[in-house]
């Protein structure tokens, strides 16, 4: 298992042997297939951070995130959501760098 990208709270790993990905969320490590990773990226990108600052739209400043067909359930605060967004952007950027042809 190889660390691909780290943020303040989380670390993203890739396992070539198992052909899957792992995200260390601090208290739990989640195993993801590529399709599950894409679904996670979509869910996280759809979270509107602006709503966290509007008491009528998000009273408590938390998001409930269900992963892998509700196998995993996380309650994340605003800073953790921002950090998870950063982690996924960084991980996918590293994928693009590794797939780019060398000129």
C-alpha cells in the first residue's frame, strides 16, 4: 500500500496488489474500489460549504456522509469537509501526473 496524498486530517493510499484505494479518516480506514472513489468524489463535490455558514440551511455545521452503499457513515464538520475536498482533489491530481506521458 502506497500513500498517494495526505491532507491535515486524512491520508489517501493506493494498493496496486489489491487494485483498490484506502482513505485513512483518522479513526477508520475505508477501502474503496475505483467506482466507489468516483462516487465519493461526486458526493463531496456536491456539498455546498456556503450552507455551513447559513444557520437556516445547516443549523449545526455538520454533514452526514454515507459511503459504499451505506456501509460506512461519517459525521464531518466544516473543516473536515474542506479537508476531504482537498484530499480528493490532490489524489486525483496525483493520478493525472502519474498518467501523463513523459515528453
